[in-house]
């Protein structure tokens, strides 16, 4: 009997509408991009589609620039795990910018592993320089 091979694909990435992690619905994409303005409350990340992977454990991590906690200590990467719920399943991995904004600029690397192998990885470049331009265009269009 042949073994089913799991398949993973990033179906969208970039800037999303605000997301409520308690909601069953995933956030809606606003702009496909890896260049994200370092602005308060902006939501960014990616959606991973997992096929033929029901029950598999996914380990996720968000590596951020030199962000400090309330005591001024450097924070560890954000990490966690989740189990694939069915054989055609979507998972959102993302974050948002909070105060103070100045220490959030830089590369944010988001990755997901399955069985010790990286199955999805995306680097987002957060910068105050991206406050105008393409992102501003989408805001003005009401998207």
C-alpha cells in the first residue's frame, strides 16, 4: 500500500485585515507583499494550505528583530505548535505591530516545520519607509 504524501503550500502572504484568533474564519488578504510598513496594528503573515496531512503536528516560529519586553530584555522568538485538523486545511501564521513601533522594524522570519523539515518560510521586511506607495494605494482604494 502506498503511503500518502503530505503537501504544503503558502496560498497567500502579505498584509491582512485584522484577525481575531478566536474566530473560525481566517483573515482576508489586503496586499500580497513582503515589504510591510512598520505601523501600529498592521497585520501581516501567510496562510499555509496543508493537504493529506490530517493529524500531523506543525511547529511554527516567528523570528523577529531585536524586540524587548517590558523589562528591556530581548524577547525569544515566538513559537508554538498546532495539529492539522483535516486533509485540506488552512492555517494562518502572522503577527501585528504594537507599541513601541520603533523596535519592530527589520526582518521578521516566519516558518513552519513538519516532521523536522521546513515546509513553509517567508521573510517580511518591516520598515517605516514603506508607509507610502503601494500600501497607501490599497488603503486609499478601500481594500
